C-alpha cells in the first residue's frame, strides 16, 4: 500500500541543507509525502490524536484532550498559509492563528514559536487529503537546543478509522514514542469563538526559500498562546 511505503521514508542528513539565513535544519530530515499537493491539504481538519517527546506538551494535552478544529488557508502566490485552530478551553472557545512558511520542499513547513524560542519544521508524511493526514513536527528550543518530536493525526471528520490510527501509532513508534502514550482527543462539539478572542501565537518568519524577501516590519509580539495548539 502506498500509505505504508511513505511511512518509512526517513533520511538522515547533515545540516548542510540549511540555506543562507534560514534557521538550521534538524539533523533528521523526514521526507514528506511524494507529490505533495498543498491546495488539496487546505481546508478543515480535526486534530484527533497526538503524541510528543516533549513532557510539557504531553502534560498540557493530557489535561485537556479535546479535539481541535483546524482551518487551513492558503492564498495562491503566497509563500505561507495560516492554520486557525478553535478549541474549547476552560469552558470558553478559543481561536488562535499560526502562519506556516512554505519551504523549498513541498509538504515541509516552518514556523517559529516566539514564546518558547522554538523553531519548528512540520512534515506531512502521509495523507490522502480527503480523510486523514499525519504530521511530524520537529522543534528545536533555544537557547537550550532541546529537540522535540511531535506526531499529529488530522482527520476530515471527528472520527478516524482503526487502520489509519494503527498507521499513526506505527509512525509514532518509528520516532521513539510508545503507542500507549498516544493521546486520543475527544470531540466535544463545535465551538464558535467569541469575537475579539482571536490571537496570533507565532511570529512569522521568512520562508526557507531563495526567493524570499526580507520582511522589514518590526516583529509582532505574540499573544499568550497555549503550547498545545502550537507545536
Ligand atoms: C506570506 O508570503 C507573502 C509572499 O509570498 C509575503 O509577502 C507575506 O509577507 C507573507 N506573510 C507573512 C505573515 O509572513
Ligand atoms: C477557568 O475559569 C475559571 C472561572 O472563570 C477561573 O477561575 C479559572 O482561573 C480558569 N482557569 C484557567 C486555567 O484559565
Ligand atoms: C532541556 O532538556 C533537559 C533534559 O531533558 C532538561 O533537563 C531541561 O530542563 C530542558 N531545558 C529546557 C529549557 O526545557
């Protein structure tokens, strides 16, 4: 099966891949799905399962294992897309938006989380676009240099089939995480955010692309984002 083949396509490369001015790439480069189609990946997703090597992230997620609704939007010709997440937190609906920069490799994105000083590379390692998507996120925190790996399962519906979930657990295992630690999110209904509660949780970075133009705007101060929705 095509799906299984792409799960094991992991390459280990040196840091020679980092481009001028771009944040240093993690040592392990994960290959995204072949012929990745960004436009087909856009739209609505639900984050149905997650697992991470980051203890803080796991702690937060375990404390609130609620299915996060995601809306991905890409403006054609832009080197980035936004992911808006809506989640119920402490009884109220919270929305936050993250800008992901596209990179030279389709299916690999970059974003920076100012609050944790973290550079994060995301890879869509497996998706059929209309049902599920599996993401691997490699974060490097500064100045500690601590690295984290987070694996996420997105679904177009609030449920996910057993075979997809099993594949997801396999991916987690390949990245050193036990399948027992996978957090299955619970769907608690759609929530509609109260107006004015939208916040930006990340500071946009120049895309890792040679045609990137330097952003001369002063950096935006990120709002108090929850770690859970970010890495
Ligand atoms: C998104 O990309 C476009 C060019 O492709 C750029 O002009 C714009 O500043 C970028 N937006 C952010 C927030 O990085
Ligand atoms: C949750 O809401 C209650 C009541 O509004 C508040 O007292 C409490 O501090 C909130 N907890 C968090 C974690 O925001
Ligand atoms: C970095 O990782 C080490 C070992 O896991 C841990 O003791 C330390 O607290 C971490 N540093 C930060 C800033 O998270």
